[in-house]
C-alpha cells in the first residue's frame, strides 16, 4: 500500500485560534512558541492499514460463511464491514442468539445493523435454505 499524506491547512498558533486535544499538547505548543520554534499543529493525516486474518466460525459446503454472535462488539462490527469491503466475493451471514439485541456502541439492533450493511442474518439456527446450493457472488 502506498503512503498517502493528506495536507491540512496550516494553523496560526495562537491560543484563541487553536484547540489542542490535551493540556500536554497545549504546554508543548506554549514551549515551542516560547522558544520561537516554528511548527504546525496536526497539519496532515497519514492513511494506514492494519492487516489481520479472519477465521470464520463455520463454512458450509456451498461456500456460505456463518458467524455465530451472542454479543456483537464494536471491533467485530468494524472487522466485518472491512472484510465485506475488501472481499465482496465472500457470502458472510450472521446467526445471533438475539437479533433484537443492540450492537455495542449503537442504537441499532443486530438485525438493523445487518440490514444497514447488507448482511443476511438469522436468530438461533441456520435457515435450511442457507444450507442448499447457493450461487457464489461475483467479484
């Protein structure tokens, strides 16, 4: 992956124009200004990717991937959105112990989360039609 740096506009370093994220950052800026050292505060963003491996709970003979979820944590939600984005050919489906339970950090239920992000889901058991020959997704 190539390094992409997105420049932010430079900020004038005056307490009235800059809001720092912490007292420590404010003290560092004050010290730099006191010593007449030129600087920019948060002038850019650097994109980065953390590589992980995904291990599905179940893979059916027809290629359907099943994830069993009792509690749907934030990091799991993010992981599955990224997997779907990077691997649209995978047919990942969820089986929740309670599809009406809220996902962590959201007002969405597990069911609504799946609908929002275009995942199929069920509650407690795998539907029989998921076990039949399912057409593979095209890239």
